[in-house]
């Protein structure tokens, strides 16, 4: 018996350690880091970024000359096959040749081509950084949503406990003849309704949690404790001042400006290739010999200046290509104006929604306080027989609705803060600290 107790005492700490080891406390920053590390899209984008960076660091390749080396062997010298004097193989005519050449082509479009490569790297870097920020916002929103769901579940559990407690009291009152059958049935209905709401909320929470864990690369069955939140404060900033300061820093605006720059560079490349002279420099060394003959070799060089004419004639294909490139640049400038207008509208809308949501939160907090006081007074009146059961149930439902609306309102406000940080291209922590 003593031995069994010793084993039990040794085994209990092991169980406790195992249970604690399975539960993972996850902070907001840790969740974001896990998501960034596990994102396959970011990994693919990083590969593209590395490739464009490699090209941008080797712009000299655009003017690097072309080298060629050719070797040939004439193993069957020229001979008739069907005509006189007939097929004959002359081994003395078997020959070989070696050619080595260097060529270089120079055009004013080379400068624009190099700038276009550098621009491709900057565009890819912007896309990579923006994708990381968008993923961070998504993870934070999911994180906060799960906490809100968990808090709502706690309120629903409390409501179920109160309803079951009330059912127990009503059952006793019914057995002693102090309560009608209708009131007891209503009390049972309240319990089942509270249980249904709780089960539904738990199911939705588990589904959302599974998606969140998959986003972080964590096994679905892992026990997670979410630790962290976002402090909220009223936004007092003027939207027009924010637009003036942060609009040029938005990724979509920067990306559209880069699109204009890329199209202008492409237009320059097209125009210069079609209208500017091209200087071609080439050098070739050639050696050849027959197998049974002396070896001979020669070196040659050429310098060629090519001047295109077609593009200067209206209506030609080259001329149309230049006109099309100009048209693309003009359309891109119009797209930039549209992007800026949409960005301004978005920032103004988010600021307006933040102000409205903050005002609603103040009312929601007051509603919760009033609802809690009303429930307490209704419970007291019901025990004294001064309040009907239906009225008591209504006050409890109003308290539950007020709590849920407050939770949802706070979550919406935090989500809007994250949207504002993304719209301004500002770190959300910096934005919130600036409002505190």
C-alpha cells in the first residue's frame, strides 16, 4: 500500500508537467512571427526578391560582350553521288575549322534597361514587405477575434450557470407548490437556450481556432492560451492632415508610381531601339586546315553603325509601337490619380468609422452597466414576487446582448485601428502609441 502511494505521488507531478507542456501560451508578437515564418506565399516572394536583387547587383551584364566558340569537322568532303564520275572519298580533303568571336552592341537604350532592372528589384521589395504587413494584420485580427470569442463564451457559460441555478430553485419551488408549471417550463427553456448558444459559440470558436493554428503552422489539437491584446483610445487626428503626410507612403500609391516609371523606361527603350543608331563592334579569329594540309588562320574585325529609318515614318509598325508606349504611360498616370482618390476616401472613411464606433462603445459600456443593475434589481423583485418571470428573462437577455455588443464593438474598433495603420502604411504599435 505504501509502495502504491509512493508511485501515485511520483506520477502526479509527471501528469501535471505533461499537461503544462501541451498547453502553449502564445503572445501577439509570437503569433505574428510564426505566421511570417510559415507563410508559403512569403517564401515564394522571397525567392523572386532574391532573383531580382541578383540581377540588380549585376547591371554590367547588360553591356557584357557576347563570346562565341565554334569548332567544325568536314568528315565527308564534297563528292558526286549519282552523277559521273560517281561517289569517291578523298581523305586528303577532310578538314577542320575553329572560330572564336567577340561582339558588342551599343545603344542609348542601355541606360534605361539598367534602370528598369533596378526598378524591378525595388518593386519586388515593396511587394514582399507589403505582403508581410498584410499577413501581420490578418494574424492580429484573427488573434483578437479568438480572444473576443473566448470572452463571449465565458459570458455564455455564466448565463448557463445562472439559468441552471434558477432552474434548480424553481424546481424546488414547484415541488412545494410555490411556482406554476408554466414558470418552470420557461425556466427549463431558458437553460436549453443558454446551452444551445454556448455549444454554438464553442463550435464557432473551435473552427476559427483551427484556421488560426493552420495559419501559424501549429497542429490543430494543440492547446493554445492566447495572451495579448490592443489598447484602444479615441482617434483625434485630422484625416486631411493624415492624408497629406502619409498618402505618398502608401504601398499602392508607391507601386503605381513605380508602374509609371517602368512604363516610361520601357517607352524609352522602345523609342531608342527604334530610332537611335546602334554601334556594333565585332572581332573574329578563324583557323582551318585539312587533315593532310597546312594550318591557316586569320583575324578580322568589324565596326558597324546601324541607323533605323522605319520608326520615323508615320504608320509603320515601329512608329505604332512608340505611340502605344506613350499611351500606356498616360493611362498609368490616370490610374495613379484614381488610386490616390480611392486612398483618400478610404482614410476618411476609416477615421469616420472610428469616431462613430468610439461613440457607440461609450453607449455600449453604459448599457452593460445599466443592464447589470437592472438584472440585480429584477432578481431581487422576482424573489419577492414583484417581478414576473418573463420580465426577469428579458432583463437577462438584454444584459447578454449588451455584453455581446460591447465585445463586438471593441473588436470592430481594434480592427479599424489595424485598417488605419495599413492605410497609412504605419506600424500599428506606433499608431496606437501616438494616440495614447
